[in-house]
C-alpha cells in the first residue's frame, strides 16, 4: 500500500471528486482531506491510499495536471516525526 500526498487542491474539492480522479489508475483504498482544526475549513491538501503500482501510475499521470485551474502537486507521502498535541515536532 502507498500513500500519496496531493497538494494545491481547490478548497472546494470533495473526497468523492478526489476518488473519481484517482480511480482511473486503480483502486482507491482511502481518501483523507485535511481541514483546519480551528475553523474546519479545507487546507487544500490531502492523502490518497492505493496499491504501490497504481499509486505510481496515478502520481506520474496526475502530478502537475490542473483541477479548477490549480496544478496538482503529488508526491509519495512519508511518515514524518510524531507531533505533540501542541503541533510541535518531538
């Protein structure tokens, strides 16, 4: 399983729209859009989980493609260091 970071998303993007976009390249196992904790507003990025080969194909095809005039930035997501509840890295 691979997790892809999808950045520069239009703030209006829904999980269903993102799933539909990536489904052309394989089975999408999970979608996670990120929202601001305080306001609940979209942050303009999220994560898509797919099989390794499907994720590679989707990343190759969709990186730089435009959605509502915004070029997507797609990278393999890396597990970062743990963050404390205050948001600072440990």
